[in-house]
C-alpha cells in the first residue's frame, strides 16, 4: 500500500547542507593558518571516519 505525502511534509531544499563544517570551526582553522602559514597537513589533520570525521587543530 502506498500513501502520498502531505504537501506540508514535503521539503524542497534543506536549510543546511548535509556535509558542512560549522562557521566557528572554519574561522578557527583560518586563524590558525594565518598565525602559522608554515603549518603542515599533519599538524592540521582530519580525524575520524570518512562520513562523520571532524577537524582537530593540533599544537
């Protein structure tokens, strides 16, 4: 048996993309790069799983 979704339940576009980094984290990464332009990729590393990974600023 199939039911049609109510028009009020349909969403044309989401408010936020599924894979996005928070603005605060982006600003933190930018600040770190500005303060230390020679920082290596190892020092700023992406950790965690491929789908649910997160950024960690290492000092």
